[in-house]
C-alpha cells in the first residue's frame, strides 16, 4: 500500500530592476521577488519508477535530457541524501515562470524541488542547505552563478547586490504596480555578455562611462524604492533602458514594448535580464493603469504579460 504522504515546495520568480551587465564590472544591481509568478513542486509516492511530470519534460528520471541536466543532478543529490535510490515517486512541476527570460526560472524550480523533498520527509530546511542544493542546479545551468537568483527567489524583499562584496535585503516602500512582458524571444545571455566585452575593447572610455552611469542610476533607484518616489523611479528606469541600448544589448522588440508602455501611460520602462530578447517591465501608478499598459503591450506583440503589485 502506498503512503498518503505528499511533499510540496513552492518558489517564485525574480526580476532584475537595475544593474544588468554593469554588475559584472562591479556596479550595483537590484533584484526583486515576483510572488505572482510561481513554481510548485509536488512529490508523491508511486508504484514504480521515478517520474518527472512537468511542462518541459514528462518521463523517467533516467531519461531527462541535456537541457535539464542541472535538475537531474539536483534530483540525484536529493535522492542520495534521503536514501531514495530504489524508492518509486512522481515529482509534479507546475510553473508559470517562462524559461530563459531572466526571471530566475531555473533557481525557482530548484528551490521548489528542494523544498518538496524536505517537506516529504518532514525535515527541517535551513537557508544554507537550501542555497547548497539550489546552487547545484545553478552551477550546471549557468557556470558560475552570482547567487543573486537563488537568494531572490527565496526572498520577500528586494536584494541589493555588488559582485563579491554585498548581497543584502532592504525594505521596499513603494506604491505602484509592475507590468512585465515577454518578447517571446529567448534572452541571449552569452551573446549579450560578448557584445558588452567587445564594446569595452573597442571604445573603452564610452563603455565605462555607460556602465558607471548605470551604477549611479542603481543608487538613485534604491532611494526611490525606499522613499516611495514612483515618478522619479520611472524616469530612472527609462534612462537605464537608453544606457542599455547604447551598450548594444537591447532588441527591436524590446524597444517596441518599452515605447508602447510609455505611450500607454507608464511612468517608465526598461528591459530586464541579459537582453537581446527576453523580457521588459513598465512601472504603472496603480492597478488600473497597469491593466491599460498590459493591454497595450499585448497589442504591441508581447507573448505574455504579468501584473505584479508592489
């Protein structure tokens, strides 16, 4: 007879508000949790096999493809920890976080799966252990992750991050609503990083000036978020988008969506994540404006939109 015990783990997406690419060169970044974009993992006993059931993959653990190798390795470690090598189970994944759009989908999935295993065995899960397991997936998927995704998908507060120096939560005191939109094009992280590197090699002075200006904008954005100054914050977002355009990592579809949001009454808008596709967001004064902006973004060709009250 099967146990009636289930293990459930949840996590959420994240977005980079400011600091894309500049963060690689020592400038600050701010990431925020997106609690309306969620991943739920449910671990249940089964009669046979170790089955993964999700939108990206359905089948036996042994058949997981190279595109989800990070998840396979994470599962092997969790199975080993809980001595489940010969224990049949079904792991169901329910996610509305799109992959490769800069929303931290892989970190959110790894966090939800880890929580589901610990919940199944009613085992206490400390943050250090959660980070350890999430990082297994992130290292395989992203090479040398900063830890920002793993921290933000496990946080209810914004994160202020400076590479190799600072990763700290701070309070958000902001009235307004974010509207996020997916271009439908996979973000091109590796290409975008190469474009910035190439710009630095060929026009070092202008490139450094742009990166430092993005750092200065990040400082102002932190103050605006803490002191509830949505109008100035919106202007800073749009200014940051123009700087990222000048680095060469925007995309015509991103620019089209940023313009559509601005024309529909957004206080400001910018790309989020690596660029060359991926996603953007706009800041709306309130929920009603957010709905108007989301409709305008859908009309301008967004594949999907999400509304996230702040």
